[in-house]
C-alpha cells in the first residue's frame, strides 16, 4: 500500500488560485493551471463522462490515467469538497455531479457534522474530524491493500507531507507563473531528501516530477 499525492502546481510552486467569483469560484487562473489535465482523454471520460474518445493521449494522459489506478480510498480537505465556497448549502454534494470520478470511499476532513453520502458509481463521502494520522489509519483499512490517495487541496496535502505520511508525491508543473495563492513548498525545505526523484516533460510543456520513497 502506498500513500500517494498528485497535484498540479505552477512554476513558482502555487497549487491554488485566487480571484474567484460566484460564477467562477476557482478563479480565472485555475483553467490555466489544470489545462493539460483537463485536455486529456482520461479526464473527459472519467470526470465528464465523455465516451467519444476525444482528448489528448500523450504523456499527460498517461499520468491522468495513473491518477485513478490502484486507489482504494481517497482523503481530501473541506476546501476541495467545496465547503468553503458553499458554506450554507445543506445539499452540497461536491463539485462532481451525481457520479463523482473517485469510485472509492472518500474521507473529507472537516469540523462539520454530516452523515455519509452514497453517490452513483461507487463513491461514498464520509465526513470526519480527525488528525491526518487517524484518518490515514481508517482509510488504509477500507482500502484493503490498495493505495490511499491524498487528493487535496494543497493545505491538506501539506499537513500529510509535513507529518511524513506520504510515500509518493507527483507534481505536474504547469508552465505558468501565478505569484499568489498557497505555495506547496513553503516550510518544506529539503523535502526531496530521502526520495528518488524522476522527471518527464509532456507535449504540453508540463513537467511531471515524481518523488518516491525507495522500495
């Protein structure tokens, strides 16, 4: 079992964007940050349920497909689920519609008391107030030997990284500069020590960097 993270970040290390509005909660820069991922065939099939075969099929798509492979449980923060953007919507079930792409149990770290939600396709959202260590133990049990992915957002990922709980971190570095937001690398000096590092550049100009603990 591997604890995995996959994030898109900018050249200057930012994994969130600012300037969101009611019509565009993620902000104008989000589309630029995730453009290579959104363009892939995997994203179109898994997230948009588009079975036409449209989308890129190169290196970015290979990483997009790997994002979903071998995962038995997912962990995310309240912000990734959307609680910060829709705090007063009691019926809010996340950004992904009636059939989210995860298809596994998802543990949402939040102080809110809320019953679990069963969604189409095998995704169940559980809302938990716990430490990273405690929620990882719970996710590991339900993953039944498969990987546990810490999906985001970046603040949640940083908690797991700083606690030394991540076995593999994949960052897809988009060729843009943001200059604002939450920086993945803050207070993580020399994080790379103890990891094997591999890089690969995609046709989009995105640089995929993987930090993996030696097996």
